């Protein structure tokens, strides 16, 4: 699939508001609503758009504990760890990294007791270090996508 400036413009609009109508996107980027819908469908079919989600403020729902858990694992435990982690309620994301830790695991739960249960499950596989999240000053920051930026990046040695 060839991505053009209009695809990027649609993606930029969706990053700002995933609930925006196809008609409104069309007005902003110079296409009809059906043309926008077709482009979005192709972006989904290609796996560029993976889905649409609600950005929920868990703190307002009394999910008071938000932590990042750094995990060190022996290499042979990675698959078992990931398989177990997928089943654990409260894990919001897992990032595979380089460096001292193999993974950073985002966890959001109601209580310290619930957090402790999760930490015990994760600790069976390796060493964990827990960091309490005090605030998230930048979250879901959109990236201004464009063909020009991509071409510049490809030309840079």
C-alpha cells in the first residue's frame, strides 16, 4: 500500500480524536466522507490502524495504584513470563527493552493488596523492581505524520 499525504492527514486527525466523523475528517483534509472511510478501511486492513480505544482516567474510578515494574529475567523464561502476564488483570502494557531490564510492565489496580498479588505472580520468573507512578504529565501525545518527514528521515545518513 502506498501511503500518501492524505493518509497521513487522516491519521493525524484520528490521533487527535478517534471519534471524529468521516465527514469532518473529509472537510479537514479535502476528501468526501466515503473516500475517508475507504482509506481508513485500507489502513486497518494493512495493520497501520490497529484499533480504536477509549482513553480512561482510571484514577477517577478509584484505581489508585499505578506502577511500572522493571523485570529482569533469564532468557529462557521470557515466553513463560509473557504467557502468564497476558492473563493477569491489571496489566495495561508490557514494553520489551534493552539494557538492565528485559521488560517494563504497566500496572493499574485498586489496592496495594491487588498489586502485591500481581507482583508475586511476576516475581516467580525473575527479579522485579517496582516504581510508583506519581503523575503522567505527557500521555497519548500525537505524532505529526507526513510523507516529507519520512523522506527526510530516509535521506539522513
